[in-house]
């Protein structure tokens, strides 16, 4: 998934998950290597499962999540 940065004025493209407070749990499948910038900003996630293949978590990927 590409980076999404809601903080960039020149490119105000949001993640498709941005601000969806019904998302409580995220399971990233094996083989994914990166969680992009701002991917889950302002979601109410309380549980995240990341595989060992994730080597990079972008800036503000989980900003303002519950935990």
C-alpha cells in the first residue's frame, strides 16, 4: 500500500482507512513489508498483528489510535 499523508497540503490524499472508527483490529498478512505513512490515522484500533516480514512502519501510520 502506498504512503498516505493527510498532513501534506500539496497532496491531500487520504488512506482508504483514514478515520474509520469501526476498525478495531488489523491483521497484516505475511509477505507485506511496509505499512505506509498515515495508513490507519484516527482509527480506533486496539489490536494490531504484524508479521515478521514488516520491516518499515511509516510516519503516523497509527496516529491517534486507541493503543
